[in-house]
């Protein structure tokens, strides 16, 4: 079992920045890839960014150059630095972790990010 708790959502103006954090606990030694997804009203959940245990990253085209995902394995925490935020970035952001051995996925409860124009 893995528990994920997100921090750092909020309301900011367009052009501003936010930093999301996700702390993992439980069977953390089994975690391989961690990532951030988001779901905007009326839309499906989509991948924002992901990072492997070795540090390889993957980003949605819509956030490349603006968002940066990073991971502190010692703190069992993954971060999402979001810069140059746009109103279309408004969504609930979810942390995701994948277990290396089984491929099972775990999700946090989500944190609301709202960007005002």
C-alpha cells in the first residue's frame, strides 16, 4: 500500500507560479514512476508530468517549458513547479505512483489549482 498526500494548490493570477508537493508513505521502496495528472471541469484526467526513479521525465505538450517535475527520493516526495500559469491550467491536480513489481497505481485525493485571468 502507498499513501499519497498533495500540498500546494491554490488560487493565483495568470502568469504566476505555484509549487505542488506530493508526499508518499507506506511501501515507498516499491515505487517506480511518480507523476502528476489533472482533471479540468468537463474533461478527462490527463497526464501533466511524470518522473522515473532514475530521474527521466515526461511532460504534456501543453506544459513543456512552463512546468518542472522533480523528485527527492530521500524525502519520498515529488514536486511540480508550475510557472507562467494560464487559466487553462485550472484543474484538480492528482499525484500518482506506480509500483515497480506489480504496476499497480495509487492516487492522492487531489489539490485544486485555480488560475484567474
